[in-house]
C-alpha cells in the first residue's frame, strides 16, 4: 500500500529549537551559515510522518510512543543491531553509523548496504549528516544514544530499544514493528531458531562447553552467556560457564598469567588479525583447555562481537557448524 505524506514544515520556533540543540550538543559556536541552510533544507523537505493519523502507526519503545510511517522508505540506523536488522528484513538504509574501530560499514552484510551513506561513528553520530538524508525513521537504542534522542526526534520519528545487545531478539521485533515488517522478522527468527534447535539436539547426548575470548590489554576478556555471541552459543546448546561474569556486561577479564583457567571444549578467539594469528604467543595458547583437543577456532570480531543481529547470529552458527564438521 502506498501512503502519501504531506511535506514536513518547520516553523520558526521549532527551527530555532533544532538549531540551538544541534549547536549546543555537537557543532559548537562555529556552525556556519551554509551548514544551517543545508540542515534547514533537509528538515523542510523530509517525508517523515505528520500528524495525519491515516499515514502513521504508533510504536511503543524505550522512550515512549512514537508515530512512524506505515512503511518507512528512508531509514537511518545508528548502531550494530538496527543496521543488521534492517538489512536482514530487506531494507537498505539511506544512512548508517560506523563502529569506532571500523573505517567502513559492516562488510558481512554485503550488498545490503550498497548506496548507504555513513553518518559518522556509532559513538558520535553526525546530526547534520543525518538531517541531510531526510530520513522518515531513525533507529537506535537508549543506552547508546539517549542523550541525543530529542535531537534525533527533531529530525525524524525515532524509535529506541533499551540496549545495544541485551534481548537482541526482542529488539529485532521492535525494529520490525517500526519498519512495518513484523511477518518478515517472525519468519527470519523462526529459521534461526530451527538452526539452533538442530545444533542443540546434536549436543544433547554429548554436552560441550565453550568460551568466546578477546585479547585485550593487559590480558584476555571472556564473553558470558548473556552477551550476543554467548547467547547464540547457549541457544545452540553449548554451555558457556565456569567464570564469575560481570553483572553489567556479562564478561570476565583474566590476566595473561591465568589463561589456563579458560578450560572449555571449544574456544572461539575473536579478532581482526590475519588468518592463523590468535594474538597470543604459542606458549600461552597451549595453556587453554581447548588446545589439547584441537578445539580452538579463530573467528571474526566484526561478526561475533559487533555483528549483533540475525545476519551476524547466522554467521556464528555457520562457524559453529564448521567447527563441528
């Protein structure tokens, strides 16, 4: 169904609020006349939903209730999970934020991001770049971007999940609702659950333990069962246990002197290094419990750690199936 929207206009009071907010939060006193003019053109020409209830739906999210278009066409996404989600649901975003350590948008999403423009880093999205794209929907989360929610809402209807990764499947349902693609999301999640159920059945007769590890200064960091990657392994039937997980992030850090405590059947070391480079000297790698059984696997950090979403989760299952082959 095609819905026509009236052009969004910005009165003088609202425009002054937008300029003041952007100036205070991001651009400082040096925001030039040309930049302001570009932002004005972006806001006044936006196709975001107006007060016409025949063209919008109400979506409840972490910051309240927001009226969104029945089918958004110009979506901007500001964190890993909404980026993965919109592509997985068949939507190419007009703009997306990059991870802090990345120089480009996620490569594992392939052609799903063809034509998508960068709007800065996840840690500090560029509000002017977002406004220039004239979005009709912005997706992110409150933990990451709560401080700029009002600024984003002044540009386009904005829907926030609560967290970047906790309850990532619930957040997929939320974003799908905002996109008007709940059936597509349900079907994709069902296929994912069928894959995890098949793997879980394989482990039922022979339970196995697993850890996800990152090398950090000055030691190693383990990701617990409630992190993104840990939750995928847990749902697939592996036991991610054996450590006291930090209550906030569900992680545990060990010094290099204690890597021998990482005693699991399977160990997935996530990094961005060349193939075969685990980021640790062989004498330390040999102390891992999985070394004796050949259960150590190098995996892509950009998928296992930051590739939060259905596409990333399915890639983790691909790696797990390869490890079991």
